[in-house]
């Protein structure tokens, strides 16, 4: 079954899982009960999908790999807040393509440095995410490069959906799935993958309160562009829903909730205490679970861990002498192994 208004369906997520096998890691699904302090924080029974352990430090490796692998392209352009750019730069280096990553003014310097260390060119756009994406489209059109959008791309969406596919393979009886929402590629992909379950879980998207572009747009009945945001979750500052992601999310998502920066930072602190060094954007879904409440079998996507310290540890955000490793995840010691049976 495909989503209304698109050609995308759950089968595309399955195909993506096969395509990206090898370059992309199957990340662990961790039981909060086995991690220090999380059961005491009210998270007993919650499962955490540890995408901060993915190659390149975030789930973005999945969409980038699905978009680039198997394509014969010499040049690639992407707009990114950082993690998508890291993933595209790493995959471009793997395939021998030249990559240009466009970042908005105010994007994190450490992530820009990481992208450069991976061999890509970084271009800064004046303004926010909307201006960034507009410049990326123009550069791709002017140069004939392949444009790999950070979220509004069918192959990227299908690749991101493999996060939920892996969760459901380990926890087929899942009741709730909390997913962070920026551009919407991860949420759209997870919505598609959820349809593969015999009893699909309830999919809950979590947006920063300052950047509720999907909640506002769904209420309006059409995509609405919001002003640029300064939320602490810098990877989720998207201003307008995508043309591909919007109809999928409109049709498939069960709930959208919003969290404030203080809630995001509290969730991040809990994850850090438990040994999961998530970045703010990677902590948003947990903040949503804590705000909304949960029941039964619940999974939360910890979508990334590319903090400045993590990037420095990878050797891609430090000084000029640092060696970049294209497909290396942050070398944090793995937290306790999943105790799922």
C-alpha cells in the first residue's frame, strides 16, 4: 500500500533495508530498565533505539545511503543542519563523488568542520532552513549535481523508515513509537514501516515547540512555512513540511505533540546519565514520551549523538591534523546490550 499522493509504500522501506545493508549499522534496541537511572525516572519498560551509535552518529546515514548507493553520480549537493551533511559527505567519499553541503547561517561550527574533514565543500546560506534548501536546489540545478534533500526525497524517506523496521522486527508487539520531527523524513518513513506490522503501533511525532511546522500545517490543511527557529534542537529547525513528507504524515501519523527546550535538555540529561550521549535533537522523542505518557510496549528513537565532544572524539570536528573516518560512529563504549528476548 502506498501513501495518498505519493508512490511511496512500505515495500520501499523493505527495499531500502536490503540496499543499505553493510554501509549502515543495525543499531541496538536498548531496554531502559537495564540502563542507570531510567527506570527510576519513570521509563520502566521503554525501549530506546540507539541511532547515536549509527555510522556518522545519527539515523541520517540510512537515508543518505539509500539515496546514493547504486547511483552513478559524480557530484552531490545537500542542504543540512549538520547530521545529513555528515552522512552525505561520508557516503559521497565512499562512492567517489564530490559533495557540497549547504548550511544555514547559525548552524553548528563543529558539524560544519566535520563535513569539511570528510572531504565535502561547505557553503553557508544567509537565513534559515528555507533559504538553505533554496540555495541547495539552485546549486544542484546550476551544476547538474544530484540533489539529496535531507528529508523530502523518496529514497531518503524509505531509508529513514528502516529505523522503525528494525524496531518492529525486535518488538513486533509494540504499542507506541515516539519519533522526533524536523523535516519529517524520519517520521514519514516510520509511518510507512509501521504499516508492515500485523498490529501497527501508534506513531507519535514530537516537534520542538518553536518549530511546530507539521502541527500547524495539518491544522491549516496545507503546508505552512514558519519563521526560522532557534530551538536548542538544532537539527529540527525545519520551517516548512515537504511536498512528499506532508501527505504521508497527514495520512499516517497518529499524534503530534510539542516539547519545550527545557524538556529536551532534561531528557538529554537523563540519557547522558544512562550512558547514551545524545545531542538535543536526539533527545526530543524521549522528551515527548515523558510529556505525553505511555503504556504497554513503547519505543523511543534516540536519533543522534553528534555533540561537539562526540565529533571531536570521532576525529572529524577537531583541528586540521585530525583524521576523518567516513563511516565511523562516535566511539562511545556501547551501553548495556539489549535485553530483549
